[in-house]
C-alpha cells in the first residue's frame, strides 16, 4: 500500500507541475497582448512558475519511479553496450569488428 500511495502522490505532483508550467507559459504569452491589460509585474512570477512547475514535475517523477526507467533506458542506450556506442572515442582499437557504420 505504501508503494501505491507513493505512486499516486508522484502522479499527482507530476500533473500539478505540468499545470503550473502550462499556466506560467500561458500567462507569459497572454501578457504580451496589450488589449488584455494584465499586470506586467506578474510576468516574472509567470516565468518563475515555469521553473517551479518543472521542479514539482521532477519531484513527482522521482516519487512515482518514472525517472528510473527513463534514466536506465538512456544510460543503456548510450553507454551500456559497446555495440551501441556511436562515435565515442573509448572504443578498443582493432576489436569489435563493426565493419563500418
């Protein structure tokens, strides 16, 4: 039950972070329209909301366990197997028999 609670909490935080980011971008864009007469003092807060939303989303991804899958996939794809390392200088000389890419 504890794992399920962490998964649900992480998903809620990811949604909250996404909504915060979208709201920040929306306000920053809408503030550029002069006919809306939005207070320009809140533009900095809207830009900060984008970064705060990203931080909240990352915390939610960490809690729900989604970050581990993405990190593992990236790491395996780029560094996990010698045959998957494209263009890296740490190939052993004369070994591997790649036959040209």
